[in-house]
C-alpha cells in the first residue's frame, strides 16, 4: 500500500503510526516534510509556518536522531534567507539530495558489511532495516542483500520482532522479494538457535549510536547481544553515519520511548490478554559497545575504540 | 470455557491442541484418560482397548515426561489383573489420587519456593505454570502466589510467551484472579528489564528435568537463563518431582518437539507474515544446569550437585 501525505500533519501522523519508520527514512521524512511545508505555506507568514511545521516534526518521535539531523539540515538550508520561492527551492533540492544520498549510503554499507560475513553464513536479524525503513537498499538488509548476491547459500533467521512484528511483516517480505533464503522464528527462539550453533552472525540496524559505540535499537536487540556474546558470535550494527550522535557520550543518556501498551495487549486488533491487564512497551533498548563487534556505516567498518566524525562534518 | 472430553480420542485431540497442557496436568490427564478408556470399554476386548488407548495417549506429545509417568502408574494399576470392573475401579481411584496429590504438591512447592524470594521481589516469569497447567496451585505460580500472600509488594513481570501467548492469555489471567501485581511485556523486552536492574529473580516451571539439572521448558526459557546469568540474577525452576527424569543424564538427550509453523505465521488466526514464508517453531529449549540456581519440587529446594530420587521411588 502506498500512502501519500499531503500535509505536514498527515506526515507527522504517519510517523507516529510507524507508517514511516526506520532511522534513515526518518531523516528523509524530516527534510521532505519541511519541503512540503514550504510548498504549501503562503508567502504571508511563511517563516512562522515553517517554524510551526518544524516543531510538529521534531515532536513526532523522541528517540530518532535522524529526524533531528534531517531538521538541522533544513535549518541550514533556511539560514541564508531570501524570498519564500528561493527557500522552497532550496528545501526541495535538499530533500531530494538527502534521499539520493541514502540510496548511495545503502550501497556502500552493503559492500562494507558483506565483507564481514563468511560464505554460507547463517545470519540472525531483528526488526527491519531494509528498503522499507531506509529507502535504497536499507542498512542491515543492504549487507544481507550484498552478501547473498555472491553467496546463494547465505541463510537468514528473521526474528518476528514483537510487538509490531516488523521482522515477520517487513523483513520476511523484503527477503522474499530479493530471493534470499530465510526462516522466521519467534523472538525468544533465538537462544536455542545460538545454543545449537546455528547462528554465525547477528546483523541489525540502529536508531541511535553514541560516541562510545553504545547502540539504541528496537527492543530485543540487547537480548540478542547478550546471547551473541555468551556464544562468541559477532554482532554487527549497520547504520548510516547520520545515526551516530557524537554529542551523546554513552547510551545512558538516550531517552527510551515508551509506546502504547495496546501494541502488547492486542495483535492485529485481537486482544491477547485479559481486559485490564497492564503492559509495559519500551520501543527500544540500549546495547552497550562491549556487546558490539563492529559498526558498519557508509564510510567503512568501525571497530572500538570508536572515533566517529561529528554529524556536522558529514553534512558538508 | 470448560471442555469435556468424553472419549480418549477427544482427550488426545485436546492434548495435541494444548487445551490440556503443562507438565503436571499431562500426568493427571494420562491417568484420567486411562480411567475414561476403562469406563467406556466393554468387557469383551477390554485389555486390547486399554492398550490401544494407552498407545494413543503416549503418542500425543513426545516431550512431556509426565505423560509417560502417568501412563506408567496406570500400567502398575492394571498389572494385578482381575475383572474389568476391578481394573476400572483401580484406574478411577488412581486418577483421583494423582489429581489430589498434584494439589498437595503445589502447596508444598509454593512454600519451599517462596522462601527463596526477598520481600518486594520483582519476579520475571515465562509461559504458564499455574493452576490452568497443573491443577491445584500450579508450580511456578504456586511460588508466586505463596510469596504474594505474605508480601503485597511483590511484582511479577509476565513474558507474553510467543507463539501461543500463554503468558498473556493464562498467567496474566491467573495473576489477576489472585490479585497479584503484574505487568505484561513482550518476550524480547526481558533484556532491558535485566539491564535496568528491574528483575530480582526468574521463576519458571519445567517440562522435563534431567538427572544433572538440565531443564527443558517452553522456548525462551534458555534465553532468559542466559540473561539472568549475565546479570547475576537467580533462575529458579519449580516443578513436581514427577517432572524429573533420572533416566536422562543430560539435556542433550531431550527430543525437542517442532510444532506447526502456522503458530508463528499467524496470531489469533490473523496472518502476520507474507504467504509462503517458512517458519521454525521449536516448542521447547534446554537450559543447562549451570544457568539454574535452584530446582524446587514438593520435596524441597534442590541445589547442585543434584541427587534426585528416581521416579519409581516417588510413586511408592
């Protein structure tokens, strides 16, 4: 299903409902949202309308650094001022460029990360970090896609990723489209796969990466990282450089979004717990750098101690 | 909903569909099933009909040792021979006794296990090991119930337990009935709870316990055991002695039931993955004794090195 957002409000709603999701896509959406706001705003009150739209977009998801990064790029595009027509044109060009860059970034992440996987590797992945989340080739899925192109024996274990089942709904679909061999499992079956020696690498995306290499990603990533470490299996995080927040020294500073308990209490609209049950629904968890083997960005493979370039340097 | 099984075939179907489930309940069901078979069998061909029913029951679930244990008790009750009427009476009395014993066992497990929990403990549990699985007070839930009776500040984290959501559907319901404070989480959120220091103990049931203390239980238990160990949190296994299979030296000999992939591919009848997706659905995993802090039975608290009495000694 394609969903068109004709106003910033519709886009914010789509972000809130996770129709637009995944760190890189949120960066694109932020820039697209501001270009949209500029296109629709009348010349009168133009700047005030853009400021209002920026605030709406910034408030749509508290954890995703890419959203903030995308908005900061639009701040820079607005900074020189000029007529509303000029600002509209600059914001539209910026949004298009950020999207194109995302496609190219995916290609590079894929090539860098695939080099870390042995032939016939059995790769476990969690949530969705493919084209539906990132545009282009995705991040974690770009690595899997690149590796599978040269190695049809590659196998992917797809964790279903409760509560919203992005693994089952999105990653399994994308792997099917790509013709990559894969098997779906419930999240808690991962332990047994490790114990039976059936996992050679864990490859996941990231929503936010700290200067020290701590990684915020979909809830359950930390659980997988503990299992991977206990079994001597590498955990590889794949994300564009825009996901790195060098302003955050470590993961303890990352705010964790607590989402609607209904996502846990019902599946596909069907209640799965007694009425009145209380549920906790943290959307993310933080995987400490000690549990991460490598962080792959479009720039290459990063190993500890990490020395990421600040985001400002990336934007130039 | 109450479900009546008027024939052994209906009972076997109920066991296959997990309408009757949980190790202790399966022991009761095996004896009840044989008593039912005897009640319905005509005097002519009586023994052959009982043998046929026994084979049906034995084939209904391959992993549960309690089922086999229950059937062995009925073998002993049949062994002295006699008229069909006499055998019917002995099997009915045996089934009633096994059920009553289960209730008493639950009370004892509850008392022994509750002594291991500190006041105000935050307990994580997985799957369902309560009255619905065990009759009486359950096993893991008997411990929680007993502890909560003296300590209203006890809190239970309920892992939903995909694919069949026994945690959400059954354990949350039972805790609600008992008035015990609890919060439901998706299975993969457990890691974050440990990382944030919110779990003081893991309390789970068991489907099969080996002589060395290895434990087969619902898939995901092993994952929790690795997390518990990594965070220095005790994992307490609670089960009646009939769950201990002293004939099995270690967990590597336990056959793991692979269940219908549809349980993963759909939730409450709603497909959650693209058509044609392959899924693996192991029903159990094996937690090594090294990850288990204590095993609680009706006899008391067992610590390594384990010296369980053989099942034959228990039956006497």
